């Protein structure tokens, strides 16, 4: 277990994305021109989002989906356009307000926005849960624990992304941690698939779940892997 608790880490992430990085994320998730590095991140996120939505199916009418860590709402909009009823939640109230402002009128009635913890049980039950880049800042044990709690209220699938553990990523994170604390984003916590599999076996709520598809996206500075869990 990471020496920083889930709650402490959640507070750090909320502070960063709600105050420090709002302007950067507003620009990154728009059509505004950005530099080469951010353009590669934008392209990678677009690829990953399209992949995750494709895993949910082409006809989502009658399906209830949790967009856990919705950011500015792009994935929620794509799922709603396929007919899904989407509950979109993010730790950052500012990003959620931006998502509300951006949502197209034709799908606004299908998306319910919240700011707060994605593990809030009052959000209800779901057919599918999507956690795109929303557990990447947590220790692997805390991340799997969070997904296990979501599994208790999910009937079909959970799809999520994580930073795959590589020597290069480990070096980049080590260098990043040398930056002044006020200037840096919460660092990524690389995960190994073998460790995720081991931890799945420790949760009773995951006894009838299994790993299905996986997909890696590498676009410049955006390097991420998607995993799909389904009820067996």
C-alpha cells in the first residue's frame, strides 16, 4: 500500500485539476492550437477514448454508464450519442462546470453531471463503468480496491486505463518528482498487469470477473494501456 492514503491522494488530485491545471486542460480538451507535446497527448487521448467507447458497443440504448473521472465530458458525450444514459463525475467542480457548458443540446438530457468521488454509492448501479485516466495517479492496490468497489454496482463491464510500468516511464517520474512541489502534477503510478491480476484475486467482489481485452496507445508523451474486465 502506498504511504499516501486513497483519501489523501484524492485530495491532492482534486486540488491540482480544480485549481492548478484548469486552464491547461480546458485548452487541451478543445480544438485550440497547442504545442507539439500537448498535440501528441491530445491525439493519444482521442485514440484511447474511441477505443474505450467501441468496447461498450455500438448501441447503448437502455444502458446506464458511469464515466468515472469525466473531465470535460468528451467520453460522456460519445456514449450518450450511442444512446446511453450517462452519469459523469469528476473530482474537479470547475472541470464539471466546463463539461456542462460544452455538452451539445441533442444529448444534454442523457448526461447527468456530478462533482465528487466516483466511489459514491448514491450514484447507483450501472451496466458499464469507464475510468479513463482517472486511476493513473493511485497506487496499484488502491486503484484495484476502487475498481472492486465499483464492480459491486456494475453488471456487465469495467474498462479503465493505466500507465504501463516501463523503465523509461519510471525514469521520467523520478525526474518529475525533483521539480518544485507547487509546479508539478500528481505523478503517475505505473502498474504491472501481473500485479493487477494478483490483486483481483484478493477481492470477493471480483470473484466472478475476468480480464478480457487490452489495448495500448503510444502517442508521443501519451502512453497508456486500456484493460477490460467483464463478468464471467
